[in-house]
């Protein structure tokens, strides 16, 4: 992106609404309740012919540094320092408040370009607040309506004037077509299995119950206080994505809101946060389920793990706050025994003890993420699968139903991510679920596929005599 813009203002002036309008998608949570946004959320914006990065911030409030509002204020000031330009939003309907004047003073001290944006200008009586904004000393206000998309052309012109033509439209050098090396991939046959790409970017979501240490874990990876943390439960609301490199590989990690039991989720904001976390799970490739080492494997932990497996994501379990455990060897043996016993649907799932506060075990966790992702992408040649299927039937033949033996004829892998297989057989509706579990356990053991969801479906073969009977 050519430049970065921070959207700042006091609570409930429409910052997240404008963020979604510029991003073209509903990325940030929006509600009439003040203080919905807490972390700073980055994004990519397009405004007519302008392309730039945007940062949604929390509303500025006067509070002590050790309070939640004080930590939110520090995140907002960090976004102002990071950005090249600030969009200072005010509510034209309610006019200028002391909080607006305080934020205006902070922006003037930074010495960076500022565009004064008067939001909700479509409301009746907004002219008074628009004229009142001149006393902030930040130039002419730009009247807009973030909810209805009014005034976006004027906002575009104001941004270009504040940032400058050269920064808004950087010159790009054309790359000659002859310099591009184009390679054509060969079509793989049944015997050719594509190799795992170690350099491909990896999407990872961090999920768990509230106050399990998810944001602290990501901050330790980044080496900075990028995400808002604290002793209060339920601080994170938006699913915030951060990017960093691990051993030369690009990692995009999503911090999500804590998932409580459905019966306890009553407020609208928490419902929106949970829905955002579920979208992050579906978008991710590997999902790290964070458990508190002291109170692990609660009913909600098992439900979260089951949700991840049913969605077909690659799961990894981490036992956080390991620095607070006294008898570590005995505790680790108990936790791993519970993992195998309580999660039979993902037998062999990798479980790693870590400490997000001290950084213990983070490399082992990332190695488990990469190994699980490799299994999640595995493809097995059809010839090996059919040879394996014949051996499995010899060891344990399918049961006879109504005096007739079921036969499994042919097997092939139809997809990866997660691995999915289809078996052609006679009377698939009569095959018991126990035999499917037998085949899945055999796949895990014989093809080294621990800890990832496996899908096995059945298809009834065509009757070769059906066309003849029809002709008769």
C-alpha cells in the first residue's frame, strides 16, 4: 500500500462503520453501544482510485494507564504513530465534546497530516456540529455519512490534499514481460503425489475459552504489545489478524474472542464476537486450541475441539500457563492421557505445553502446527489405497447383513485439506459405523495421519445388468 490511514475519534462516532465502508466488507464489529472496538484492526481500503492501508482504533477515553480504557488509549496512540495520516471523526449530530478537544490536541502534537471528518452529517440538525468543529483548529471538516456512503468523493479529495499527490499516487515501474520466468506444471498422474510446499503462507487461528491467554501468546510471538491484554476476561472482541515470519515462512495468525457456552452468551456484542471467531476458524487452515493447564478439558474445551474437527480444520492443542504448573511431568502425562481419551475423533492430535507469558515451548508449538498442516495436505496414490483396502478386508472382513456379505471394491482419495476418501461398495447403507471407524483408524496408523480429521464416504456401484433389463 502507498500509505496508511488511522481512523481515530471518541467512542461511538462511527469509526468501525467508516472502516467497513472503506474496506468494502464488514470486517469490524459495529453496534450502537460505545466501546465495541478495543484492539486496533488493520485492513486494506479502496476509495475511488485510491488504495491505502487503514487502521480501525478504539475510542479515546480519559483513564489511568493501568485500566482497560487506559490500555485501549495506548493502542490508539500507537496506531496514530504508525500511520501516515489520521482521519479524525467527530459526530456532527451531537457536536464537539471535551474528548474531541483532547484528541485534537494529541493529533496536533504528533505533527502528522489530519483530515477532520464530520460523520452522521445526514442527520437533521447536524449543521450546528459541523460549524462548531472549526474551533478544533484542524481545517475544514469533511461532511460524510459512513453508514449511507455519502460524501466519499469529498473524503477522497481531502485525503489526497492532506497526504500529497506523490504519496497518494506513487509511480510504478513497468516490468517487461520477457523478464518473467513462466513455468508450466506437469500434469500429475496417479503415481505422482505433489510435494508439500514449505514456503507457502500459513493461516492459523487461536481459539479457546475466555482468559486462556490467546492474545498474550500472539504478543509473545510478535515481541511487542500488539494486542490488548489484561486480567479481565473477554477483552478481545474482533478477530484480529497479524503477520510475521517463522523460520522463513509467512504466518498469518488470527486472535479470536473467547468462546463461552452458548447458554451464557446473551449480549449482542458477545454474539457478534463469537460469530466473528467462527468465521476465523473457517478461514484458517490450522486452529490452535488454547487450554489453561490448571483447568483444562472443561466441557467447553471439548466442544470447541469438536467444532474445529467438524469444520475440517487441522487442530493443535496447547496447554498454556505452563510456568504456573508445579509437578510438570506428572501433569503432562495426565493431560496427554486425557487428550487421547476425550478426543477419539482426532486420535494422535498434537498437544504441546507452552507459556505465552515467558515464551516457553513456542517453537515446539509452531513445529506441531507445521507437521499437522503437512498431514492435513497429504495425498495418497490410488494404487496404495486399494492394496491397503484389500489387506484390511483380509484382516477383518466386512460383516454379512441379511446373509449377504458386503464387499468393498475400490477406494480413492477425492480431496485433501482434510483428506477425504470414497469407497465403492455394495449396499453402503448397510455398512455399520464401527467398520468405518476401523478403516479410519487403519488410515491413521498405516499412512501416518495422526491428529487430522479424516472423511470416508461410500458410493454404490452401478448395476451392469440394469440397462439389459430396461431394454427387455
